[in-house]
């Protein structure tokens, strides 16, 4: 399972699944050293905006297929960009 590196000790800190739910206001302890890691609000926001914009755009379609399709694409963007673009930072 992919683990993300701790900014304190450089060892694997948290799993990809735990990082998906990690936000700027929810720091978690590193599994290796126990020090707290989090994500910064600006990085979190930059990664969340494209997915959120696609989900909002889905609201303007009448077709259920378009609404559900765009909502799934938005969700995939939210998760994917968070995992790729948002680094862990020291608390």
C-alpha cells in the first residue's frame, strides 16, 4: 500500500486511504515518529477547486446521465488531485 512520507522523520507516515480524508483542520500523527502531520489550506484548496467546479457544473444539466457522470468525474478529480498535489506538512 502506498504510504506518504513524513516531513519530520522522512519515513512512511500515512496511507493513501488516510490521506484522502486528511484536511487542513484535521492533523494526524505519523505512524513512524508520532509527530503531527497535516496538509496546508492553500494546497488543499488548489487541489479541491477543479473537482468542485465540475460537480457544480453538473447541477446545470437536465440529463441524469450527465449529472451522475460529471459528479463522478468531479469526485475522481477531488481524490486524485488531493493525492497527487497536496504534500504533507509539519504541524
